[in-house]
């Protein structure tokens, strides 16, 4: 039996997350052209009380036998400084698995020492070779490339394994070749691909088509099959889906599976669920995308009541609709409310360009690979 | 190779298409370390939930 937070739709929100997203600061020291974060130019830091409230919830889950991993994201986490970040980590239960998504520009030996001591798993945002990073610039508008590669060089010197997350704008097969070769060159352990999205403060629509993305993923997966050096997150998700189906999961079973809550704790303690990318934004009718604040209520209580919050109810109805009508639902799970909201203007919508260009395209790309 | 876009599979859900192309997936995924997953409900891994953050099915208990 799953613990769930019900809504009016048939799909419910899970109560015990696998991952908790933390926003230690809104600030990012870069100002990338495609970034969607609303307050990335402001230095709004997370007070110790907010961090402690989230850590205590994770400790209670751990005491009940449930492990929650933590992802520091939604800004540039390293912008808080290594000393303050060390203090934040000190409040978490020993053994907590911490992940960090970073632009790498601030990584130095002191940060690597912290990564070593706390076993932090690092993911670096870098799109490919230099010319693919032209939109990644400092606050003064200067290219960030040299600073990104300098940070990666420190990671490599210090023997810290890292993942590479690439935002791709042009899904040409040659770009797949460049990105995979670059991931191999810089020594990434895992490569993840994100099509450039219409999301948050980045409202520009992509003109790319699903067929282009199918070819992109087919090329990427074919390269990996011939030279399996860097793990591909997107092919592994296809593999997990395939394994799930082989174990007997069907699209009907999906209807009973609670939605991963992915609680995101913003710098000020407000909690968003289902998609970290909704944090800091507001719906014209429902108001801010929050289910409450960890400074006023335990995180477990907020999740248990989240299913009755109007915007969450609407988002759950969207998941339910996807799971009932979309033939790809067993591959993507039907969630992704931020993409629905920013592309379609509603949380209870279904298919988006993001669905077509990522979730659908990677599966069809896998099917299209040729020996 | 049949795909979800192919005319003759247009009425199939993804789970059916994946199973219909099992041989292809076994070839494609063969370099990848994977847990053995016998088909059918008996004796195989149990997939409890869908983790939409990392886009994978989770093998761990929810």
C-alpha cells in the first residue's frame, strides 16, 4: 500500500520522496541565455532555520527506514561559499546522499575537499564544446567557457567523478557526435541531455521538431553502443522502462502509482511539489506555487495536505490525463507540470513539446538505432 | 523496425511496443550493466514507482 496525498483526480501524490531539492541561494553568478530561474540575479540566501527544518524531516524519514537523497539546485549552489555550504551540510543526518548541480565556475580545491569529505555527487552544466556554450555568459556578458573548463579541470585533478548535463538547442546528428565526444574528452561519468525548453523566464519557443530529436537520440545511442565509455542518462531511463515492462508493469499499473512529490524547499522555506521548476513562480488564479512553509509546518504535514491544494489538484489531474490517454505514459510517468504550465498555460494539460522532444524522442531514437 | 509511429503499431501502447522489440533492446542495451529481470510478475524485480526527477523507474520500495 502506498502512502498518498489524494486529490480529486485518480492520481495521488506520494508522501515519501526519493529526492528533496534544496535552494541554498537564488543567485547564479552566470546569466545564461536560456535560463528559467526567476531570481537568479538576487542574492537571497537560505537561513539556517529553513535548512534545519528540511534536514530534520529527512532525519525522521531515515529513522522510519526511508532514505531521501538531497539535490542542491535552483540557483548556483556554490555561490553561497564553501564555508556556509559546509555549515548547511552539518545539519543533515550522517550518511545523507547529497547531489549538486553546478556551472563549475566556482570549483576550486576547497570545494573539492568538501565534495570528498561529504561524498557529494557532482553534476556539471556544460553543453558541449566551446561554440555550443556561447549563450553561457557571466553577469557582465563575457563568455563563461574558460571558467567552466577551469572548474572541470580542478575536479579531474582532484579525482572527483562528475556528470555532464547538456542543454541542446540544435538537435542535428552531428551535434550528438560533438556532445558525446566532448563528454568522453572531459572524462564525464554520465551524460544527460535536455532539449532547450520554453520554461520560466525563458519564453522563447523552440522551432525544432520531434523527428529531429529522434534522429539526435538515435545517433547518440548508436555512438554509445559502438563506444560505451560515458553512461547515457537518457538511454538508461529507456532501459529502466524496458526492464519495468519486462517485469510485468503495464500502462494500467501506472494509474495506481503515486506521483513522486519531489519537494523543493526554496531559500525562504516555501515548498513546491512535483517540479522544482515551478518554485518562485505564481499562477494567475491559484497564486504562488507553494504548499506551505517548513518554518511553520513539518515537511511531512505539508506533503500530506498537498493533494488538496488547488494548483496541485490541477497538476495531478494533468498527470492522470496523461496516464489515461498517452501511449508513452509508461515511459515518462505523465508528470512534468512545469512544462505543461509554461507551454500550455495550464497544469492539467497533457502533451508538450518537451514531451515530444525528450520523452517520446529518446524512446523512438532507441527503437531507430541500427547495428 | 517497428516504431510507435509505424502504421501497424499505431494502436499499441509503449509497453507493447517495447516487448515487441525485445530482441532489438537486448542488442542495444547489452553493454549496459543491468539487473536480471525475468519477464512476468513472478520472481522478477518489483517496480514500485516512477521517479519523474531522474526519469527512471525505481526498483526500490516506495
